[in-house]
C-alpha cells in the first residue's frame, strides 16, 4: 500500500547479541530514516540516509549503525543489544513533493 | 537548540471541539506538520503549514504563527475514533523532521 515495509514486526533478543532491522521501500525515494519511539521522548532520530552509501547520524546514534547498499533497503544494526535499546523502531521515507514522511508499521524490539 | 513543546495528555467529550497547542524553537523553519498516531500503529500525516494562517481539512484544522513559534491543531465534532496521539513536528533548515513528544487525546462518550 504505502510502499514501505519493516521486518521483523516483533523481536525479542538477549543482551549482547547483534540485531538487524530491515526497512524496504518500493517508492524509489532518496531519503530514508530510522527513528525510535519511547514513552516521554517521542520520536527520536537514530540515523538517516540521503542516497546509496550516504548516511548520517541523528541525535541518538550511539550503539547503532546503518547501511544502505541499494535505494530500496535501509538496514539498522544494534551491534550489541542493551536493555536501553528496548523500543519501537520506525522507518520513514521522504521523496520529492512529499508532505513530511511516510512511516513503516514499526518494529517492537525487546532486549532481555 | 531544537525544542518542541506540546501537552502530554488531553481529554474531551464526543461531539466537542478540542485544540492541541504546539510551540517550537528551532534553528530555521521550513514547515510544521501534524501527525496522528493510534496506539500500536505508525504515525500518519494530518496537516502541513508553512505560511501563517489556518489550513482547514474537514473536521481538522491547523494554524501557524511563525513569529510566535506557535501552532495548534483543532479537531471539531470529536468522534471516539479520534482517540489517539497527535504529534507536532518541525522541518528546520535540514532534511530531518524534529518531533515533539506527542499529545495523547482521549475522547469520552
């Protein structure tokens, strides 16, 4: 429908393990973003991309890395998951003429 | 710095009118957005203001005053399905949106 999907939708992982979340778009949009959403903090930007292999940090990038080897895919990796990274993660895309962002359905990540 | 403030929670009655305020202080301004987010779902676009004044879209209207760093979202003829969080977001002179913490609106019968 909206042309953006996230996987997995839910994940439980153990502290210290690496985790990769995937965002896939079919809109051919240049800009892609990863946000996390936590109670009392709203949506906070982790990393974003403005093209293939072009990425930059957001306000809460510590402990996260990203990669974008194709226009349609933007991967978020938690190198060594911690309990503080338990959150809901949203991917968003933005293209020419768009009003703001279109969001994916989110990934609920629990680190135990 | 970047700062966006909006009330944490509001309640209202079905059929009533509610106004959700948002104040912002950002390094640059290229537009203000309102998003609606139902519990457990993704945010969805509601409105966009870049010039001062009121933008009306059905039961929802959004107002902007750039000189005051102020916006509000007005919801008329409230329905139970309007119970959701409403996110104010500002587009400064960058490619990124900055979000407020959101206002959780509960509509009672």
